[in-house]
C-alpha cells in the first residue's frame, strides 16, 4: 500500500475535489464497502452523488480509502474500493488539550479547531469557576454532540484522525489525564513572568504535551497550585486577557509550531 495523499474535502464543483466520509471497518469487505445512515444520506441527498462518482473515506482505525459508488438506493450505497492507505503517521507532538467547559456552543468551536490542528485528545472539565452546570444526562448529550463535531471537522480538513474525547471530567481527573505528558503547562492570566515561548524553549524535545486552560472565570490560585503539584508549569499568553476559545487555539498552534518539523 502506498502512503497516500492527504484527503481533500468538498463536493462537486469546479475544484473537482472529492469529499471525505466515515465508514465502519466492518462494512468494508474485500474490495467492496457499504455505507448507510447519515453518511449515505449526506452523499446521496445533499451532495447528489451517484453511481460512478468517487470519494475518500476513513474508518475508526484511521485506514484511508478511495472508493467509487457502484449502486445506490434512497438509504444506502455500495462502493468499490479503488485504493487503500494505512493510517496517517502520528503527529510530531501529541497534544492533549484540557479546557474548562465554556458557555454556550464555544466547546464546539474549540473541538473543531483542535481537530483541524491535530490534537490527539480534547477533554473539557469542571472547576470551581466553571459556569455551565450539567447533570449526567446533559453531559452524555454534550459528549455525543462533541463526537459529531470532531468527526465532521476531521472530514472537512482532510484528516483521518479524530481526537479522543473522554467526556466531561472533574478537575482532579483532568490533572491526572495530563500526567502522562512530557510537558505540562497551565495557563494563568495572572502569570506575567513566564510566557509560553520561554517555557517551551526550556523543555527540550518533547513527544507529549498537555495544555491546561481554565473556563471563562479562570482558575483560582489554589487550582493553579494544585496543577503545579501535579507537574504543570504555569505560564501566560501575553498581556491581554483572552477568551477561552482564543487561548485554546493560540496555545495549540504555538505548541505545534514549536515542536513541528523545521
């Protein structure tokens, strides 16, 4: 199998870019595959694809495919597997983004952009100043939505990697999740001595990084101290107070740039 190109997204049009879809590995048998449900509906009704049209797909293990539709009904389609590629190589640095649950749909935006940037894990958590208060049922509904958002973002940006979303965590559980990282950073708006650039320059080569970002209300000093006891280094993102979603995307981008290939 060849290494394969990065997927392109989009529907029919002058760009001639092929769309990307998700397929369950169990539905790929030899050189044919079957798609049904939401994915097939989007292909057939929204994009108006039909027999003879080609598309990219990836499965839950990250295996990538180029396929061509053989036949379609109103609810499903059968496709021929034209090419297969192994999963993408892992990123230069595995970034876990731990973020205090924000209000409204801001978590959707954070997940979308974190997926595009290549985070391996995105974990929202509750802390003392978290504003949304979700019961167990609400948390399950949010998790289902977050998984759909991440999948959609992976398809849109041409990636076959979907970040792990463990669900809404407690603050201690978020700290424990970040403990496996080589570099652990907690962002605190009161920190003016050590910016992220300075902190990263002193870390050497890292393969796993955990970024801890508070909710709209920020962290309390006690919570920052608790993070430091768990091995996190406090840092800031400059003089301005950033929104949660801005801080999250800025931090991930800076880390990816710092540890990426020269």
